[in-house]
């Protein structure tokens, strides 16, 4: 499981949107398997998105609503006691490991091991790392990692050490690269790959993604050397959409753009519009998933756990909210994997059903037909009130199962949140035109080609 961080929808070169991005190794997985055009995360923010991925259930069920207080105390205790993905796979005889960014409790490798990961390297940015296995594949007591090294390369090195050590056993590895999340910190050797005129934050983001892509290439080479490629199911997904706070003229909340982009989607990290939750999403399994697929039915990161559990030979657990994607990708199942998908994030909620997308912020409601409006530019709620009402009722019914229940999390103070500013800007066209454009906003980026509706949803 390869999980990137604040990596916008545009930024795999196989998406065919921008010319400047270069991800040949990830592209090879997407084109050698399935590129999921309508792949979603479970939240537009780090901690809840990761909790949904690792648990396999909507994280709102156990109260992991957002970063901060929601990912601490009783909520974190409930998460720690759950039968999550690594714990399930351990029951099937798998060795489990992770490297990179956790955002699920402390950054102590011993704590992370109690989530079900046998071998752990916690490393993000320039902060001290923590691990319980070294790069020679030797077990050590949980301790701070001393020494230098670029964090993205260390994630790859640890993953390769893990594969080398456990090549003769079934294994699950979670490579959680903190890229291109700020602070943007690529070494010069990656920056040099992206010459020419562009915003510097854009250059740095592309460089960090290039480092991740190199890591994917190294892992694939190792799997092939050990003749494991045909035995290995691989997902590449981002935790949420890119924050566009600096790049867009007068973006609502000031500096913060990480250099990644969400085109042609509307909105950004922190929103339940497509730009916040539709993400790069590829699935690869040589010999099992036919290559060259552009799969355009909605899927979600919840499906990772359900698929892995099925592949490992474990019985289906109705508590998991995802589905096993293999029958849908090998052609044996023709129906859509999901009838409906749901989201709640603080005072926002959303639902997708077929090509319809319903979005709500407190009392504001929006209805979009994604088959003709991937950019969510035309609110059809007034034109199709019956569709909007039916989707609202289904969303409300789903929300009764959450902690706390409701389509708005009433545990959050009722006030004008940052979400309102985002919705003003991206959906309602209410903009502050008094601020000057930033240098980043003035620098155009060249589109690769006109975005094709085929494969767009």
C-alpha cells in the first residue's frame, strides 16, 4: 500500500492533464493494471483519511472526524482496539510493516506496532525518526533513529529491507510517503529534473513526487528480483486532494499551496468537493488484473482492506465498509462496486450515487451531475429537487450510524468555519477581488492536452 500525502488528482503523468509532472514508475503500475479515474479517500484531511484506510470502515463510525482532538483520547483508544487491516492480516499469517507518516497516535514505533505493524519506521520531514528494525534488517528495541538521510528515500530503503527480509513469507507493507505535503524539502538532485519556468512550489512538489516514484521503481525491481511481482497486489493512492491556498488568486485561507494541483476538479484539501476527496488511485496485480484499464466507476480507500482480506483468504467481515475490488477489475463482476459512497467532515457532508454528487455545508446544499460537470460548476439542486431530497434522506440515514450521529458533527462549535470561506470561493463565486495575484498564480502551467471526458467519471 503506497500512500502519498496531499497529492492532487492531476499529478500523475498518466492522468494526462499536465506536461510537467513525471511519474514513470507509478504510471507503469497504473497502465499495467487499472487507473481508477473515480477513486476517493474517506476524508479531506490526514488523520481521518488514514484511519479509514487502515480500519477499513468509515472513520466517523468511531469518532475519528478530523485532525487534532478527534485523533486523541477516547477516539484513539477505540481505534487501537479495532480489528484493523494489519491485525487481520497477521491472523492470516502475514508479516506486517510500515514506514513514513502515521498520524494515528504517537510517533513512537512501539505504539505503532500495537496497531498491528510488526516492523516500523516513523519518519516525516526532518523530525527525528523512530524504529524497531534497522536498515540491515535487524530487530532493535523501539528507539529514536539517529543519523541523516532524506525521509522519502528512507521510507523506500526501509520497505526494501522489509521485502528482502520477509521475501519467503506472506507480507503486507504500508509505505506512507509524506509527499508532497509541506514543508517542501526535495534535495537538489530531484529539483534538477524539473528545469524551466514554473512556480517554485510547483517545482518542489514535482521533485518530491519524483523521489516517491523512484522509490516505487526500486520496490518493483526488488519484487521482480525475488520473483514476487505476480504474487503482490499493489495500491497507489493519495490521502486527500492538494491544498491550493497560494496558487489560486485570492484563495480563501492564505499561503499553504504545496505545489500540487487538482485540475480539472473543483476545490481543495479541507472540502468534500471532488478536489478534496477524489485522488490519484491505481491498482496493480500482474497476471490477475488485466492491464490497460481505465476504470471509471466509483471506488474508495475502504476497498483496500476488504480486498486485502479477501486476497489473504480470510472470510468476509460485514463490519468492513469496503468491497473486494478484484472481481470488478478482472471482469467477473460487471456491476458497480458501490451503490452509494458517503462522507462527513465536521460541518460538511456529501454523497455520491451513480453520477450524482450531493454536497452539503450546514444549510447550504449542492447537487452536481459528474458525468457532464466534473468541475462541480453547476448546482442542479433547484432543477432536480427530488434527487437532492432523496440523496439527503439517504445521507441522513447513513449518518445515524456515526459518532456522534447527524450529517453535521455537532461536537464541533457552530460558527462560520473555514469551510464557509472555501464554499464561498469555489462553489458560490463569492470572492475577494481586492488582493493582488501571487507570483505563483501569475505563472501559467501548461496543460498536457484537453481533459478527456472518457475516464473522467
